[in-house]
């Protein structure tokens, strides 16, 4: 959930807190790193994908669960109390039903935003220029026209990922006070240890820093409540990886002509045919690699895997691909993502960043039960159409957000240009954190060799390289070496 609950139970003793650091300071817990979690993080970029996370003995209460601790018997148990009800299977398209779905989404989204505008202090919002944040900011202006809300955008001047021009379209002609903050590599270095301490776990991506820096800036503007768009991608089909699940549903229903028509409906700006075919195959048959021997061969050719310690690899290689959905329909795929590891990481990272600066982050797309339950009752066939993902939200926001934003297909989200931040000066500064005691997890000598070279010539993508650096930072900040 947005607010996690961690616990340690052993020999009739229960300790719990909302932060891992609180439990790590307990005399009853040994700060021993969980090798399984480290392997998942380095090899696949997964964070806290199981109950027991990065520290052995510290578990997380899963979403939709509660726990009971019997004080007399000293017994502890967890129970699932809530599950999303989803509509599965293909259903033929009906225009009248579609119009009804759109009208309800428009109404429920407006109500979700209006409810989160309740406050006795000024409210702000983050804005990237994408459909999700643009919807929230536009509805804020529409629902509370008397308030001049402060809107905040992280900018990267002259970088292809910069969305300043898109955000400007949203605030144009609205009664909003727009503020921009430029993310700079030197700021990252100044705040690195503070960020790692705030996050409790290794940081999965530079975007977490961008959000941290933006929250720090927002506090200087005397805003302590903000609205954000997190969760809309998992709710409304915002990722291209959702397309194969949608196509598969059509194919399984025997709608072959529709499958071919839909397969060819996406413009190259969204996805080329060969990529879509490869993703469809993977969603249908899995990653196709279950042989440990084959994975061992790939380790020597996949540069990020090659860095992983051989003993750590041998003990955990069977975990690769564990739990990946195959042959799932669209809503089942969305439910797994909405309640699963990826969104959980993003929500917790955002919450930790905002609370570090005494800011309450409110998320209409992630925690409004009426909106969420309604979306998951809508058949998957209505959620992607005519070459567009997020089609229901796009239609619901017609006339509310600028038309060119409503029809955008070049999804960027809350993106951060990793090449801008993972540069030579940053890598040189971070090299001090990579020490020989970390050889139990990865080849420190090889990693430092890569860090000392030209970042533009790295054999590993900068985001994957950052995982190893992030793990080293986390170990040093929390004195886990």
C-alpha cells in the first residue's frame, strides 16, 4: 500500500513500524541482508516482491491483508480481507455501454479529485504534461475555480525527455500558479545519502531522486498537500506491455479478423510490429527461458548479469522469470500490476519522498475505491481501441484537457534522463561507496572499472548500472557491510 506496515515476529515477540529503519534499530533484529531480494533487484530490478524484503526477518504486511496478534497465546497470523473483483474474458463491443462507462469514469474521476481538494491549507499538484497529471490539474481548476492552485513541474532544459512545453499547454489560460524546478546532477550528489536514508531500500532508478528534489522544492513554496497522478497507468492501461494481454483476449475468443485489425492499428510511434509480435509471444508462452544451463550461458553475455557474484547467481538463478503472467487477459494483468510490486514501489517511494518534507501526497487514481472498483468491472475490450491505450480516460477527459495532450502517444510519464545524471562526475563521486566487502553480491572491481570510463560507452544501460551503485549506497548508509 501507499503506507506500508513492516513487522518482525519471533518467539512470541512482535515488533512493527511503517519504516524499515525503525525495525533495523531494534536490538531483536540482526541487520542481515536477504540474498534473494538482492538477486531479484540486481537481475530484474524488482524491489520487495515478496513478504520478506531486503532484510532477513523483516516482513511486509501484504496489500489487502490484516494481522491478528493474540496477546495471551503470543500467536501471530495474517488474513486477506480484500480482493479486487474483476471482469475477465472477451465481451463484444457495444457503443451504448462504452458511452456509459466513459460518463461514469468522468463523474467518478471528478469526485475523486474533489474529495481530495478538502483542506484548510492551500493545495498544489505535480504536473508532467502527460494525460494523468494533466487530468488532475485541469479538474482542480474546474472544480475549485476560486483557488489559484500552485502547480509544480520538474524540467530538464534542452533534453529530449523535457516536457515543459506540454505542461505549459495545460496551465495556459487557467487560474493556476505554475512553478518549475530544474533537476541538476550536482543536486543529486548533495542529496544522495539523504535520499537513500529516506527510501529505506536501494533506489530503483534516478526518477526517485527527481521526485525527491521536487518535493524539497515544493516545501519551499509553503505547500504541504499535493495531488499526483500515480496509478493511472496500471488502472487505465498506460503501458505498451498491456497491449499483448488485450490482443490475446481477442484471439482466445476466436475473433481472428478483429485480432489482425487491432494488431495493425498501432502507429509506429506507439510500437512497431516486430516489437509487438515479440511481446505477444512472451505474454503467451513466457520468457521462453526456463533452462538453468541456458540462463548460465546468457549470464556471460548479458553485461549486468555478468557482474553478479557467481555464488549468488547459482543459488538464485531459478528465480528469474518467477511469477511472470502468461496467458492472462487484460484485466487480470492490470490487477496483478495494480496490486503488485511495480506500483507498490512507486507509491512507497513517492510517499517517503513527500513525507520527508512534511508533504501529504494525495492520489486520486490509486486510492479511490469507487473509481478503482468501477474500472476493474469494465471488460478489457473497452480499454484499448483504435491504436490507443488509456482510451477510456482519454474519452472521459475530452473537453477538459488540451486536445493534443489527450491524444498523445509518446508516453514519457515522470521520466528522468538517466544519461544526464549518471555522468562521469557523479560516477566518480559514487565510486567511494563501492568497496571490496560487496564482492559477495557483485564484482566490485569490474563495476568500478565501468564507473571510471566514459558513461556514453558503457556496456550496461545506465539505469541497470545504477542498481549496483544504489545497492552499494544503501549498504553504506545503513552500515550493512
